[in-house]
C-alpha cells in the first residue's frame, strides 16, 4: 500500500474534516486534499499562511493566489492527474485526467477547506 503523504493530524485538516459528518463526503474531501497536496506540495498550514498573506496586501497588489491555484488545480486534474486501477494487486496508472464531474467535486471540496 502506498504511504499517505498528507499529515491528517495537522490542526487545519482535523478542524476541516471534523465539520463533515457524512462518511462519503469525508472520503471525497480526503481524496481531493490528497490530490491538492500532490499538486501544490504544500501543507495545509502553508496554504492558509499564503492565503492570509495575499489577503493582507493592498487590493492593487494582490495576486489572488487562492483563485489562481484552484484554476490551475482544476486544469491539472483534467489533464495530468494520474488515475490508478482499483482493487487488489498493483495499482497501475490507467489514464491521465479525471472526469469533469469528479474534477469539479474535488475543486468544490478544496474550496470548502
């Protein structure tokens, strides 16, 4: 089994996931965040710090980092995200890119974060 690179004990993630009661929703959120972590390479704390720093800037100097990153993430999900086979045995890449509906679901999950 592949090691999960996300630290689910990080306070922002624990708080975010505690607000979700549905088992299926929580699983979707975790899958989405794993993909977002893969895309950004940043921890949840780093992402929040970056967003706060951008929000504090003068509106004329803001980079809208959260919006830009989400747009890039959506594009990455559709074109580059490695979709693996499921079930028992080795999980090989079966295609690149998620289906549109799943990509929107993942972006929505990250937006709730």
